[in-house]
C-alpha cells in the first residue's frame, strides 16, 4: 500500500476535513463543527441555485 495514497491532495480542503480525527473534540466542539458545516452546505446550495437560475436566464434569452 502506497503511503501517499492516504494523504490528502494539496489544496483539497474537503479531504483534509474528512481525515481530521474527531476523537479529541468535545460534544460542544462537534456541535459547533456541525453548525459550521450546515452553514457551508446552505452557502453552496445558494450558489448552486444562482448558477441554475443564471443558466435558465441565458437559455431563455438565446431561445428568442
């Protein structure tokens, strides 16, 4: 097994996040982490919706 296989790719924050050891974190810290992640999920969903809306607007404009 290649030891580099288990290392996150440079610049990949998700890979770093999922490999973080959660054992040292308290329940409060875990709750805070969940709140931050839920906030990030909401931000990504909003961005995705703006992209979908932008695409729909462009499609409607060029179909005329």
